[in-house]
C-alpha cells in the first residue's frame, strides 16, 4: 500500500466533510450542555465555543467510530465529552500560565478572572463526566477518569519544572504524553468503543492516535518559536516567556556554551524578552538545530501513526485518518 499517495488523497475539507453532519450534532450538543445555572460559566463556555478551533479531538473520535462501525448517538455524545474536557484544560492552562490571549482573542482569565475560570473549568470537567455517565459504560468512564488523572498530573509536573533550565528530553516527552497524546489516544479508543469494535482494534486505534498526539504537540512546540503571531493566535515565544523549556530548546541547550545558557536563564528569571531579544533565542536554536531535530522526532511519530492506520482495511475513513497525519505535521498554527 502506498501510504504517501493515500495520505495526499484527502484535503482537510474532504476529511471533515466525511463527518460534517456528526460534527454539527456535536456542536449542538456542546451548546446545549454548556448552559449552567451560573451565568459566568455559561458565558465562558459560549466564548470558547465561538472561538472555533480545529475540533480535531471529536473528529478523531467520529472517524474512528465510523472506521470500525458507526457509533451513532454514542459517538456524538462522546465527541461533546472530549471537547468539553479539552476546553476545561484550556481554561485551567490559561490561568496557570497567566496567558493573555487564546486564538487571537483575550483569554478567559483576562475577561473573567482566575477564580471564576478555575471553577468554570471544574464545572466543564464534571459536565463532561455527567454526559459520559449517560452511556452507562464502565469501560468509557474508566478511560475518561484515567485520562483526566494523567492530564492533571501532567499539569502538576509542568508547574514543578517552570523556570528550570535543567529540563531533559525525557521530561519533555513525558509532558507531551500526559498533556496531549493521551487525550488523542482516548478519543480514538472511545470511537472504537462506540463503534463496538474488539479490544485489539481499540488498542490499535489508541496507538495510532497516541503517535499522532505526540507529533501534534512536538509541532506545536516548534510553532511556538517559528510561527507568525497573527497565525498562531497567541504571542510567539510564549512558552519560554512563561518559564517553560520545551524540546527545541532542550536540544539546543545540550550543545550550548555557558554564555548561551546564561541567555536562556535570564529570560526564565525575567519572564520577558526585554534584556535578551527573542531573535537571540532563534539564533541559538538555528545554530544547534533544535528546531530541525524536533521536526525529525515529530516525523518519526507521524510515520508510526501512518503505519498503524495503514494496517486497517482501505475505506474513506481509513484514508481520512491517514491524511490527518499530514495535517498535523504541515500546519502553521
């Protein structure tokens, strides 16, 4: 099977057209389920939903369900569940990172304040579980509870490492797994469950999506240094400004001299690029090929994802999941 040819067979529009009706149902479900008895929670939910976003996680779930069967209303419900969980993590992330923008607009914590946003994020988590509970499936709940614990632990680990320059490659990969790849994996596994596939098939779908999620986050880490601010929807170089040393910088720091390491330490202390301009860090990444090395790592995960989904029988949904790997690695935001 020519994986390269198949991967190019579908554009982003064609991929999402395959599940457009279902995605619209997911959107309606999110709208209906985001109404709380407290106005601020409802407003935050509507604000996040109106910002759009790729809806990649529910799309993964729906495509996986259709690959192995259908999924029906269960897949719609679970699509809303995973998007609500993702939204909750974004709200909490912005509070923890003291972010000012998200998708080109003021972040929720800027508009509503930290206290309200923390509680709104908690509400979204609980609402997601309430929807999932209606499926009356211990397997689904087991996946979702395990996922949430892993993601929260990831946030705590990241907090412990804020401002530290001694972050290792293993540290970075652990965070990528906990904060992104595990959610991708659970989305595909839930799709397999909704489509009534066997455990081995669910495991393979999870493996495909885990590798996809690893690639997705590594590309994100690269884009934080290389994208244009208008395209990215948030300040470029934001991770380092927030005190986070991600994999491109870890690779560069492995080879950097004492003076170059001191530049990074200054930014970590100042939490700004006032004394050390951002272009100095870009030059450091270029000198030691930090960006290129991370792109290569991302491609390794992409190749594994393509190989795994390539083992499934060919169909429009299999081709779509294969083509998603290209969207991940070639995107600019």
